[in-house]
C-alpha cells in the first residue's frame, strides 16, 4: 500500500509572525509534486515546519504521514517515519566525513530503536552499499572521504543530498530549491539522480522551486502555486508553462488577497533570506 503525506490547514508562524496561512497538500508515494512560488511566499517555511525546525511554530492544522501525526514528533523521529528534507542551504560539518555521516544517518533510520553509542551498521556492509550507490550516481568514491559539505561546490552539496536520499530511501522527499546556484549541467546531473533514486524506491517527491528550470528534468504530475502563505492554485504540468509565460504577476492579479498578504510579509521582513 502506498503511503500518504497529508497536510491540512497548516498555519505556521516565525517569531510570532504568521507566514503560512492554511496550506493543504496531499502527496502519495510514487507521485511527483512541484510547489512553486515567488521568493518569500513561504516555501522553505513549509519544508522546515514539516521537518520540525524549532523556530517554526505550527499554530493550526495537521500534517500526517500514513496517519502518523508528524507534528508531535522530533525531527529524527520524522526522518524515521519516512520524511526527508534536502536543504536549500546544506550546512558543512568539518571533521565529519560524508561516509561517517551517512553511516550514522542510515543506521539511525533503519534501526529506530538504536540508542546513541550503540553499534552502527557494520563498516564492510555499509561501505559496499555506499560504493554501489555512488557508482550508480556516477560519483567519485573519493567524495565519501571528504568532510561533509566543507568546501563543496553548489553542485557537490546537492549531490551529497541525493546520495543521502539514495541511502535513506524515505517514503517522501522534499527538495527545497535543489537547483539554486547550480549551472545547467549540475541541474541535469542532480535531477537524473533524484529521478533514478525516487523511481527505484517509489518515493513521493515534493520539488520546491521558484523557477521552472529544474521541472524540465524532474517532471511533476501535480503543480501547486504558493502565494502569500497560501496555495492559491493546484493543477497539472500546464501550470508550469503558464507561470513561465506569465510570471507570478499573473497569480498576483488573479489572487489579489494572497498578493496583499505577500506585501505584508515583505514589509515585516524586508531582509529576505534570514539564517539562524
Ligand atoms: N527566521 C526567520 N525570521 C523571520 N522571518 C522569517 C524567517 N525565515 C523566513 N522569514 C520570512 O518568512 C517569509 C517566508 O520565507 P520563506 O519560507 O523562506 O520563503 P521562500 O522559501 O518561499 O522564499 C518571508 O517573508 C521571510 O522573510
Ligand atoms: Mg526558500
């Protein structure tokens, strides 16, 4: 039976400011959805809230994975329940190699009862699996010896996320602006990796992007437009073409209420991208 990720009437606030104002989305395993919206519309807020970032406060609504209430779980428990988030800005961890990081992550997800300090998946077994996945993704085995994201190019960071995806095999993967900062060859390579890994594991995929480009390579069956913290429209791939032709101005004109909320968000947080 394929699993369902169900988001209903989700409201999320950051530092007391409401950013998401009632988002509904339903994903099934094996489906590819795109969530498109201009900068500041709340796309990353949705992904962080689903993953359980402590700064993102869910004030109303529900999110369940196969009936399990995600919002009551810690981030690691959400990962164990089958949710994965590829970050827009992956952090580097100097001193921790890609291989070591992945061995811990994979052990924790596959053995949910494991306590910190308990045994990891045996090295030989893990190495073999890692090597196989890297080969499959056309990655140089040396890559696994480097410190996680330390000095990685934009493309390498995203490929490291895809490698994680390949090993963790979540039921649902959220890819937040996976194409940002990548040149066209890297977008293609990373997308092909996502497609292969997702198809093999029968994942549900939510591709978050403000830009149509990556959707030429990871082709969604369902497309949702987020504006001012609300999904204003859902449809098929034709929405991607429409946005490409008409831009977000089309959505702002069609949904003036959401566009007004968007203006208010801008005024409250004019600096745009904020970090923690
Ligand atoms: N940590 C934060 N503190 C305050 N406001 C934030 C924070 N993160 C995001 N915001 C605001 O929330 C809104 C949505 O941001 P975000 O979810 O990052 O949008 P998107 O990913 O669609 O570009 C923006 O107005 C942004 O300025
Ligand atoms: Mg974002």
